[in-house]
């Protein structure tokens, strides 16, 4: 592959705004999924320390939903690329 | 102090440390009336809701490593009004895109994205807001002080990954005071409660606690016993 081909490839890539945005979204979503998992884990751990029995399950479920939505968004974005 | 608590201070903990005492405490709360003191039977118990910042004799609250004969007498969090800044920001963030939509074609005419990509961007934006609300609520919710018939436990959560747990026995408390500065604190009746412990032990501070005078009175009564 010559330099001209590489430049042409980069130009093609950058001319497709949709593709660039999708790639950026996938990267950001991957990081966000990691963050969501960490937050969920911390919520579970902190609920073990101070457990408000009436609300604790709801809180845990909300954190899990948050993770699931983030993962679904990432997967659907990858599949849509 | 239990050594496992030292391991929890200021660290991100991946593994769960299950304690049979906690399970026993939960069982005792549910099944065994003998675990409850006579005074508390006469007292008005209440079930705190998820935005309670002050609760006397809270039912359904269990502390890790809570002893069988230990009862939580007071639950203190920061006054709920202190959540106003992040709540306001969240509300603005939710409303902002709907205000921006009519202006988008003119502002970003050079950007040409498919409908699906725009949907993904919007979904990502809203999930970030959801995460922001979850994190801020968690920080407020788990930033809690518990007064039991034996000790005071202060759980300080400064960030989702940073927490500090401190506790002291009631007999080590030497002095307790509070400060309430400013109009907002006076209107909503919240302030900083300082619990001074003996010697070189760290002091406890209940930051922006509601009804500080009542907290002082409750703890003073416990010390005086």
C-alpha cells in the first residue's frame, strides 16, 4: 500500500461522518459500560455496609438496569456499524 | 474494631465480605423480639423512605457487623435540600436537548448524520444523565451516620470510588456541638454536628445534618446514660 493509497483511505474515512461518529460512540460507550459496571458494583458493596431493606433491592435493580442499557446501546451500535 | 473495616477504608473493594453477624442481625430484627430493647419497644419506630435524611428508631436498616443486641437509634444523612444543585443540573440537562432541537439544522448544517446515529447519540446523552443522577444520589444516600445504642458509625462517601468508615463507642465521646451558619441552613434547619472523641481518636463530623439540635440532644442523652 502506497502513501497515496493510505491518504486516500483516510480521506474516505473522514468523508464519511457517520462512520467516524459511530466509531467514536463505540469507544465512548465501551468506557461508559466499564464505568456503569463499577458504579453498580460499588452500589452493591455499599448496600452491604448500610442496608435499608425496603429500598436496597430497588437501588440494586436500578444500577443493574443502568448497566444493561449501556451494554445494549453498545452492542446495538456495534451491530449497526 | 473489626479488621475487615480497616480494609474497607478509602479503597475500592471488589470482593464482598459476608458476615454472619449481619445475617444474624437481619434475622434478629425480623424474628426475635428479644433483640429489641424495652425502650425501643415503647419508642415510635418508623420506616425511612429512600430520601429520608433524619430518622429515629429506623426500621429496616441494618448495619454491617451489627451485633444482635445492637439497635440503630438514629439515621442521619445530609439534608435533602443539599441535593438541589445536581438535581437542578440534571433537570436542565434533560430539558436542554428539547430546546436545542429546533436550532440544530441551522447550527450544525455541516454535519450530516443518519437518523439511527442521531438516535444513538441522543440515547447515549440520556444514559449519561441517568448515570449522573445515579452517582450523585448514591453519594448522598450512602453518606450516612448511624447512632446505635453502642456506637456511632460514620460512613463518608466522597466519590463513588472513595469512602471512609469510622466508628466510635459511645463511652469515648467527650463533647458534641453543632454550627449552623447562613440563611439557607437556618431556613431549612441543618448544620454541621461535631462529635469529639477522647484522646487521639478522630473526631466525627456530620456534614449538613438536619435538625442538629435534636441530634445533639439525642446523643447527649445516650452519653449521659
